[in-house]
């Protein structure tokens, strides 16, 4: 691998770490932010909404933006936007202003996510894409740890965000300095293909099917992570430490399987991995819904996390082969966009279900969702293989 290629790979890894930093830090910062603005517990919802809207807007438009900007320029601009919005959090005179800034935060994050994924899908193997997504988990773990360290030393929550702002600025500078090395989203041997328009891509049946797959997968991943602690602790009377350990094993398993993908034999098909992981996750969720024993619950949760890990990055990595080079940038953008909707929608739906019918309904609902994902995912992979043979 040449020095520029190595540089871009390292920057992609660092970019995903930086993407995870602000995403997870709000959970630790929220009590301090709530006290600062004198808010109620449910006031966090509007911020999630604005961040999601901004992310959907940015990732949907990525294909169009990349016709006018290079990937390096887009990444630099996105990091700058994220830095400005997060710094704005620390200076916001009211909660309404901070919630409004969430649009910029989501736009910056959505652009970074879609741009790096577009680059990775067209340039890297499924093995590297899985490792790349594992590094998002590094950032998602580092953000809360950073904010915890700030708060436990008696500092204000604003300092934690300002440190992240510094990271985003450094990364923006790195992207600016490296912008001439970033290749176009369409490989050189495919440049005779005219980049498709958004509606042209959206009309493809395999793109529409992939959007359903991404919607259900990210919803299942997020809803499990958000509600499994409450299920174990409140509904099944499992001790706090044990319930927390189960959640840790869930996210740890997701990270480990993505990292471990790099060590699989090179001849293993990403499509086969996607199928195996969906089936395994469904088995784990069925075991959790059965409520057999606390030890079985913990093992089932860890299994679901481990099986979930490779699905998203493997789907991203196989996008060019599925839709063709002229549709890749648009398709990746659409997939990241609908993923943001899934991340917000299914956890919220599970909350409504738990409120009205009890927490034990959540693993049942997720079992149904994984079953639907099994049907959709197998059809997507089968259609892609049929298209490739044709």
C-alpha cells in the first residue's frame, strides 16, 4: 500500500473515532446539561430529533455534494461544521438554541459518515470496512469516558465538549492538508459512467430493498442497546451490576466481531457473513424473549451483539457490487440516511410499547423485527447474486 493510501486509511479510522465521540457523550453530559438549563428529563427528545433531521439531510445529499466537492473537501467542511455546532452548545444561552444547533451537529456527522463510507465502499474490502466501523466504537466509548473524567474532576460539562471541538478542528485541518490525495467516489476505470441522479438511484428496486434492510437493522441494534438494561433490571429483577455487564457485553461483542472480521479467511463471502449473522442474532433474540434464566439472558445479549457487528459494514462494503459505480455514492447516502431514521424510530417505538404493554414485549417485538430482517436480508443478497450472474 502506498504512503498516500496508508494516510487515507489512517484518516478514515481517525474520522470514525471522531464520529463516535459526540454521538455517545450526551448520555453522560445530560444530567449536567439538564441542571444547567433547568430542564425536565424528557427534554432530550427534541435534540435527538434535530440531530437526526440534520443527519438525514446531509447523508441523502452526499451523492449530489460529491459531484461538486472532493471527499477530502467534504470531510474537512463537515468536521468544521461539527466543531462550530459543538462549540455553540457550550455558548448557547438557552436550550432552544442548543436544540437548533443539533441540526448542524447532525449535518456534520451525517456528511462525515456518508463520505467515509462512500470512500470505503469503493476502495476497501469488506474486511477493512468492518475494522473501520469497529473504530466508531472506540470513539463511542472514549466520549463518555472523557466527559466522565471532566465531570468527576469538578469541571463543567462545557469543557468536555470543547475538548471534542479541538479534536474536530485538528481533523478538519488534516482533511484539508490531505484533500488532493482523496480519490473520486467513482474508481478511475469506471469514470466513463455518468453519476446517477438521486431519483434514478431511488427508483432501483434493489436500492429500495436495501433501505428497508438498513432501517430494520439499525433499529434492532439501537433498540437492543437502549432497552436491554431496563428489561433486565426493571422487568426481570437482575442486579444493576449484572444488567450493566450484559449491556457492556452487547456493545463489546459488536466491536469484537467487526475487528475479528479482519482475521477471517479471505475467500469467505461478505454475503455469507451477512446471512449467518442475521440468523445468529435472531436465535439470540429468541433466547432472550424466552426468559429462561439470567445467565441465558446475558449470553443471549452478548450473542446478539457479536452477531450484529459485521452486518452494517458488510452491507456498506457490498453496495458497489449491488448497485453499480454510478449509483454507489447516492445509495450509500440513502442507506446512511435511513439508518439514522432506524436508530431513532425503533427505540422510540419500543419505549411506547414498554409504557403501554410492559418491558417484556420489547424482546418479542425485536424478535419479529429480526425475522423481517431475515426475509429482507436474504432476498437482498440473493437478488444481488442473481444480478451479478446476469
